[in-house]
C-alpha cells in the first residue's frame, strides 16, 4: 500500500516505513539510543530528501522516546535528577554547537568533519565498549581486580574532588554537578554537529564516566532524548520546513510496537549483554562510514534539491 | 474506454474542422488539464492527443517549473574520498520529458534541435551555476547525467503514435515524485527536419485536500506547525506507549 507524503513530496510503501519504525523502536527500547543514526540513512536510501529525513527523524524520535520514557518510568528506570542536569548542559552545548556548525558550513568543510567525527568517535566508543562488555561477560561471576594507581583510579580521585558533589539516589552514586554539566555540554556540541539525538554518545558517558547502572542509563537517556529531539524537530520545522507529518506518524506507530518488545527484552538481559549489543551497533555504523570513505564512489557527483 | 471515446470524438471534430492543406497546423488536447496529488497519488497517466494538417512527425515536450539544485563532488585525497566541491545550479526544469513519433535526432536537423530546445541539454539553457569558477563543463555534464539516471530528464522515442497522417496520441506517464506547479506542454509538428508548427498547452500539478492544507500550514506558519506537530508526535507516542503497555500487562 503506497501513501503520498506532502512534505517529502514522494510516495512510499506504508508497510516498509512501519517496519523501519519497528526496528528503530526495538533498538531504542533495548539500549536507550534514539536511532537517529539508523533512521536517517534508511530514509535517504529509499529516496527521501536528506533534510526531510533528518528533520522527520527528529520528530519521530521525540514521539518514540515519549512512549519509551513512560515504559521506563513505570519500571523505575529514570534518574530524573541526573537527566535534568545533563539536559541543561546539553542544551547549552547544543546551542553553541549550532554556531560552530554554521562556521564550519561557511568554510565548506562541514560534511567532511561530520564524517570524521562519526568514524573516529563512534569507532573509538564502539570498540572500547565491545572490549569492555566482552571481558565483563567472560569474567561474569568472578570479581575483577581494579588496578591501583592506574589512570582510571586517578580520574576517579580527580572526579571526587570536583566541587558541587551531590547524591543521586536513583543511580546510587555521588557525583559533581560541574562534571555532569561539562559532560552534558560536550554531548550537546556533538549532537549539533552530528545531527543525532546524542543517545549514542550519552549512553557510554553515563555508563563509563558517571558509572551509572546500565538499566537506569537506558531510561534516563530516553527521557533526555525526548527533550533534545523535540527541540530539534521544532527548529527543523521552523527553519527548514522539513518535517513530514505523515512519514513521522507512520514511523511513530511502527516504533511504538518495537519499543515495547525492546524494553521487555532489555529487562531480561544482563547489563553487559545490553552494552555488547550497543557496542556492536556502534561499531557497525562506524565501519559502514569508514568503508564509504575508502571505496571508490560509483558516481563522484551528487545532486540534491535545494530546500523548498 | 475513456480514451476510445475521446479519440472518436476527436476524429469527428478534426474531419469537420478541415485544415487548409497549404498551411501546416496542429491542435493538441489533454484529457485532463490538471493532476491532483492526494494521499493515494502514485503517479498518473495523461492522454495527449491531437490533429495535424499534413503528414509529419510529432514531438511533445513536457517541462516542470524551474527549481534550484545543489551539487557536490567527491575527490580522492590519499586513500580517502572527501566532498570537495559544491555548486548550486539555479533555474533548471525539475522534470523534462521529450516524447516523439521517431527518435528525435533522426527527424530534426541539428540547428532546429538547439533552436527549439528539443534535446535534454536544453534543460541547462537558462541555468545559472553558482559557487565554482572552474570545471563548468564537467558540472554541466554531471548535471545532465544525474538528471537522466534519476529519470527526471528522459527521451521517449516512438512514444507518440501518428494515425493516418492526421491524428496523433501519446500516453504521458507521470511519476509519483512530481514537482508542483504549472507544467509547459509544447507540441511540435516536424517535416523534412524542420519544425513547421508549434502549440503550447499547460498542465497544472497541484496538491488537494489534506495534503494541500498540511503543506500550506508547514510553509506559511512553520514555527506554529513545528511546535504543534512535535507536541502531537509526543502525545501520540506517549498514548501508544501507555496503551500497548496496558494491553501487554493484561496478557501477562
């Protein structure tokens, strides 16, 4: 069954879009990433103009993470205090990032920098997570001895001495407000530059730097994504007129079902397996982008319709 | 059935009309002067038909309103491929189709081809290229190649059927991805390599009903649209989440 999209200005197969939504929702419920990195290339692949794909993806993730946040809230998986603090940081960082993006765009290097960020950052985060989660699964049950005086320990001491220490009962930890602000801000800058919700970067930051429990990370990340992507969707509609309502609604329907399954499966899986799944997805995306840089393109020229 | 009736009506009409044999002439008619784009729009076929006064070949040129496109080029730097050139091409038709009763370069002399814009290269005839000072020819070649590979610019040889040297008809197949606006539909009568008659018609491609409303809202009040649609998306996502969770809890 085909349906015509008034903003993207093309027809698409309803079932295919529902299926895309389902995949993204499943991943979102399972590991707490929004799936912008996945839905945007899928939409571009079936011929949706890139700007519409990015903008509509943001609107869809806002809808999906609203449902996902609710599911995790009921399961008690959201650390609201942590989420709101990170959010304040990432909004500030995101605002700065938009100007940085504008500067880079003017210099004509924006596209290349985005690609390098994806490959470098995702490759690094993904492969470190992969190694960590694999070793955690292998050593399950045995207590891993922490190296004394190593870099990690020094970092931990440094973090404990930062001003503004605060208790986070939901996550069961104590951390500095300043540190959370800085981390949120750094993620915000990356979000603006990479055009994704930031779950990708935020989830590893929460797991490894803030040492929050994996399940709380998933819920808190979704809660935060809801606000980040909602803001992006409003701006994309306002500035670029690029949010396609029909496309977004179909994706939301598909992903609502996917999220339920993902969240349920996530409850049954241990934290290190969830981290392994996220690591594999991150590494796969980085590898795909790296291959795109290396192989000789079929056509060196490309053409897109300018924004309407 | 619709086409047959139309053709019969037209045969009767053209026999009565009686063109003067000395002068070349041509009449074109479309079975619809507009295309309505709705939620179920998956492309449309339009019948173009008409009468010619004398024996000859018929060419139909369809062009959509002018639009701007952005182009980029990848260049190899060491082992990696990077985007290193951007230009914008302004004022070119989004879609251009050339339908003819025989391959165009066999029936039209080269000068007439350029004069009347009866080749795909004519898409660039009033274009403006901005952003680069060198390699203009490469960009233009690439533009035409991309337009053709995406089937936005296309020649349909033998797509026009001429019946008994008096009547012609062609089925114009329009894809789902159509730029909006007023399309120009030009019909040319060609004999001995020369264009001997020409007629222009219009075809309006427009959005209707809810599509038009949505598209107008999104373009005229973008911020209001953005805020209200994002809230709607969050509300629907939330409602679905609650609903599905409640159902699955009952099952469990």
